């Protein structure tokens, strides 16, 4: 059953892919006989046949994921999206402390230990990657604003 | 990075380098919006070596392949709009893409044009054992049967590499649509295909041929400049000299995001202007096969806008845009 | 041959200077760390450290030796997270997860890490030996590979990958197709037409390979860990003290030899790299040796094959760069840029004009391989301890490392959302019993296949016969048939014997 639902969704996406390949993609002119549209057309047809085969004879009955696991998975994805969104505004250190703490706490580390983990990961990660290896990690607008490490344009000016 | 900063401090205290105006630029970066090895790479290398005395450190060159530079252009118009430490390489090809609308909603008014690295020129290149000894032999074949010559380069249809081929065919009296053109992923792959015999003619640039001049593997039939170049290229005739009115000048330079602070922008512009005054920068340009075209700041901005307008008209003529 | 020996003597003279020796060791060490971060690989390692090496004012041969050490180290480092966490550190390490991670889960992380170090060492050394003896001739051969020959190579690659078929043939095929379709997103390299980009600039150039790898593998693995932990099915591993045994090496010696050859020859071709090399080597090896169906469940041969191949490919990619000045991969292109920065023109002239640079670099590759083995074997125990980190720390740590690795490549936060989305998709695919390797390989090979097919047809003016014109392509089609058919026949014969 789970198979069929998944294959059904995939079928819709592939059909959309196919429709675009057959109608929208074209070049003003081209030097090869295939052009930009033939390859996606071919792929989409074979893919649709494969999906129909799965719909015809599915083999995965159920996902077998407990409600508890569903909840945690959902929370993890929310956390990851938040982490990605806050990466630049908060900067690597703050975003990582927040993410590391919440994630570790959710997975069962004690709140205090989770906090220590988050701080260590954020600070050590920054020191190791940005300072030692010279990687380009975001310092964060928030941090810059709080510490005043950056002065705004008004006082900056060219020297 | 600590090692680098330490080095810069030492250099400063000895009084060797790092003039005051470069202070606004922290960990400078040049973004080459392509895979390594091509023209954007070369452009960034010029800034990297040429600005080193002004910046006090060698800037990092990063690669942001985007086929035609659209990713970098959009990134610097959406997320890194105020990144004062990074400059992005552009060329006439980027301007062509802006003109033909390939960069989406953003146009030439959305970024800040910093400075030029110099000018490069198109070149018609064959293998040294090719049957084409002169440009006129090639042009005769183009005129007789355009499909008899397999021509390749590192860009897609509508790119400036393609445009060079199209202009050659048009001058020979043939239609660019009859060309046998093979699009490779960057100049490196196209050169490999030329050496391997998959293609007969490569419409590349003068600058990228510098490392290959001594090897004797390839020959430049013509340089697509308005006047003969100097240095290592002094012996190579232009297409115009040989009686074919084909010219392709590539402006190479750098832009920054549209919301970069004046302080950061001016620091870069000043660094370039200072570098232009040095003999080392001129030597560097010559060595990389670039002619001096030293324009920065407002002057460049005006020049770019005029240039894009002109390209828009040409693209309309060629049927690339409505 | 004499010139090779005298050249190598010069080279070792340069490379054995204490300062240069120290740089090789440092480079290998730093490279291993960078390579172990998911996402960051040899390309980024070399690109990041190039300006530092230049800025420190080292002589050219020393700077290049440092960078080559980093290059090699990062190729090695990619396997650490692949084996331990099922998260490939870079493109060449995808196939390493297939048998490497099951070994680690069975409590043999140390054995897997040390065996892969040995396989990498052999593959890397084999490549350098061939490079120093036959370099120029090989490069001349590599550029004669025309677009139609690449098409044949892709057919061969897909034929060897037919061995990856898992539980369901249809699902394997569909997985590969999903990868192929993902690869069509972005601007078409031939006509410049945008396909499936929907006006989103971040995918105009297509989805970066590293994003697909870290998303589909790394983030999907993370979600799987979360799910298993919630279900309580995650068993913690004891401290693992296993190490490679002589029997392992003797059992994998032919695997390593074959894979080194495959990896090296794919590596010297411009445009293909460690990812294609390791995939073909794994597929071929599985076709040849997997009689008992142990591949994919922690078979040492399935681990040794891609590891020997990706390091041999890294060495092979140096061939066209050093002898012709043509970069065969992104990393060698950066090394080429480094040479130009020091005003050294690569190509045949380099060996006569600047022998100390050319041969010093080659000699440092020999030393780098030895240094990597020496540095890495003692570190095996340390790396293996990563598995004893409690799950509630390890899981967020994977996300933090993956975010660092992906963000620092381009500095685009959109990429972080992409790996998260691809992670959810990868997790779903895994739940549906799809295997992920075909998806990744479809993605890698898809672009090469389509672009070269259309290039070949542009060259021929639409004549399909160009695809079977050269002996190289015919040889590869024959090999493809061999790889696809022979195991089937062998299996049938075995059945007859059993019956």
C-alpha cells in the first residue's frame, strides 16, 4: 500500500516532467538531431513504465514507522530547516549551539549535557573550521550587531 | 587563516606592503563563475596576483560553475548582495547573457561594476598538423560547404564562443545555422578534443593559449583583435589583416553585489586603480595575453551599460531574442 | 627509461629535503581532515590552501608538494565518514559506503578503515608508477577519446552497474532513472536552453553533485538514525579493535589490482573522475567475483575495489595535466592554476625546463602515498572510536558536519535547504526499499552520457554510425556485453553443476 501511494506521487511528478519535455522544452535552433528535449522525453517514458509496473505489483506493504518515530522525524526536519534558515542571520556559532542543544535534548541527552554539547560543537567547530582551516563560515549578523565588531556604514566611510 | 594574518602583520610591521586603503577588505575572495581552467579562472588569477601588493594577501579564488555565470549573478543579487569581501569575474560573455535575458530578472543595473582586468581577444585555433595553414583556407571551406568543417568551443549555442564561429561563417557568406558546432563544457575540454582530433577548429581566446604556445601542439590561425597584439603574439596576424572583417574583443573584469557599502566598493576600486599604476600589473596583463584596458568605478559602470545596450541590439539582429 | 630514473632521482632529491618532507606530511594530514567532512573534498581542500601556500612565499616545488599532499589526503579522508557513518565525504567515496558501512556496523570498523587504507595506497602508488613511466604516451592516448568513445564508456559503465540490482529490478531501474532525470535539471550544455529550472536561479546550473550525495546519503542516513533510535532498534557498538589481516589482503589482491587499472585509465580521461572510476570498478568487481552474494553486506572486496580505483583515478588525472597542460578534473585544474601562478607552463616542456618542479611533484606523490599509509594506520583506532559516541550526540553532529561541508563550498544557504529536502526524499526511497547507489550513479553518468551523445551527433552531422566507428568504442561495447552476460552464464553453469 505504501508503495502505491509513493509510486502514485512519483507518477504525478514524472507526468509533469514528461509534459514539460513534450511541450515546453525547445531550442531556437540546434546542431544535434536530439536537441534539449529528446533525452528527457525518453527518460520520462521509461520512468512512467517503471512506476506503472510498481503500481501493478507493489512489494512494500507498510512503512512500519511508529507514531513516536514520525513525530521525531517531523521535528528533525523542522529543526534542520530552522538551522538552515538561521545559519546566516545568527551565524554559525549561535545557530549551531541552538540546533545542537535542541536536537541532542530531543534524542535523549539530558538538557544540561545537550547544552554543553551544543556549545562545544558550535565553538569548537568554529575555531577548528573557520580559524584553523580557514573555511568560510558565517559570522552572523546578530553576533556582529551584538558585539559591535562591525560598525555600520554611517561611521565606516572610505579612508 | 591565522598563519596568513600573522604573515600580513609581519609584512605590515616591516613596512613592505598593505597600504591603508585596503583595510576594508577582510579575507578577499574572487569568485570565478565557472569550472576551473577557463577564462573566468584567468580573470581571477590576475586579480589574485595583481592585487596582492595592494591587499597585503593573496586572495582566495573560488569556483561557482553555472554554465554561463548565471548562478553567481543571481547569488550576488539575492543572498550575497552586500558581501564586501568578494568580487566576481565577468566577461563580455556575461554581458551578452545579461543582454539576452539569460540572467533572469536581474540586469546590468543590479550589481556594482568594480574594475577591469584587461581585454582578451578571440582566436581561431587549429592543431599544428591541421590541413588549415592559413585563415583563408578555412574561410574558403566555410564558403564552399560550411558543414565540412567541425568547429567546437567551450560554450553553448548563443554563447560568445559560438558567436565567434557564427561571425566567421557570416563573413564567409554562410549561415551560422549551417555550422557544424560542438559545445564542450569549458575551454579545457574543447582543447582536449582539438588535440585528440574530434574537432578541427577551436574558437577560443588568446589568453588561455599562453600556456600552450611553447608546446607546439596548436597553431593560432588568426587573432580576432582590431590591431596586432604584442609580446608572444606579435607574429600572429589578425583576421582583419587577412581580409576578413571579424573582431571579437572580450572585456574582462569584476563586479560586486548591488548593496555593497560604498566603503567596501571604494576600497576595491582604489586597490585596482593603485594596481593599474604599477609596472607589475602591466607585465601581468601582457603575460596572460591581455591588452591593457584599465577602467574602474563609475567610468566602468557607464561603459558596461553602453556595451550591454549594444549587445542587446546585435542579439536582436541574430534572432537570439525577440 | 633512463631519463625516468634520472628524473626520479632529481625528484626524490627535492622531495626528501626535510622541509618538503614535512610539508608532504602536513598536507596529507590536513587533507585527511578536510576530506573527512562530508561535502568538502579534494577540490575545496586544494582551492582553500592554494592562496595560503602562495602567500607564504614557498618555492614553487614546495608549494606544489604541499598541495599534492592535500589532494591525496582528501581522497583518503573521504572514506572515513563513508565507512563509519554511511555518509560519503566526497564524490569518489559513494561506492565505499556500500560494503564499508556494513563492515563498520558488524563491529569491524577498524578492519574496514585499515583495509581501505591499504587498497588506496596500492591504487595510488600504481597510478604514480604508471604516470612516471608512461605519462606522455598515456596523455596522448587520453585526448584521442572522442565524444562517441565517451558514449561507449558510459554504456560500459551502465552495463557494469547492472550488478547493483537489489531486491527489485524495477526499483533499481527507476532509481537510476530518478538520478538521470535529476541530472537534466539546469541549463542544457549544448543549446543553452534552461530545463526544469522554473526560474529558480540556484538550480539554473543544475544541482551540484555534492549536494545530491550529501543530501541523499548523508541527510537520509541522519533521518534513518533518528527513526531507528525512536524505535529502539539501534544497538550501540562495542569499542572496536579490529584491524586488517593478512588474509584480507591476500583475498583482495586481485580485486585491488584490477580496480587500480580501471581507476587509473578512467582517471586519465578528461571529464571523468574518481566517482565514475570507483563506480565502474565496483560494478565490474561485483560482476566478476560476487559468487556468494556477499557484496553489499560487508564484503572486503567490495570495499577494496572502489578505494583502489578512486585513488588510482586521482593519480591518473595528473597525467594530462602534467604532460599536456590539460586538466582532467576540477582538482587538477586548480593545481594547474597553481603552476601558472608560479609562472610554470605545464606540458612536455615542463619536464625539460623545470625538472625540479615536475619530478619533485611526482616524487612527492610516492612519498605522499607512503605518508598517508603511515599516518592513517595508527589513526584507525581513533577514527573507529567515533562510533562509540552516543547516538544523541552523533546524529546532530552529522548534521553540523554536513552543513559545514556544504555551506563552505559556495556559501549559499539555499544549498542547506536542498540537502534537507533531498534527505527526506532519500529517506523515503530507502523506506520503499530502493537502493540509493543507482540514483547517484544515474545522476553522475547521466549528464556525461547525454552531453557526449549529442556532441558525437553534432560532429557527425546526425549520423548515428559515428557511435561505432572507432576501435575504442567497439572494444568498450564488447566489454559491456561481456560484463553483462558472462556472470549470467557462469551462474547458470554453476546451477547445472549443483543440480
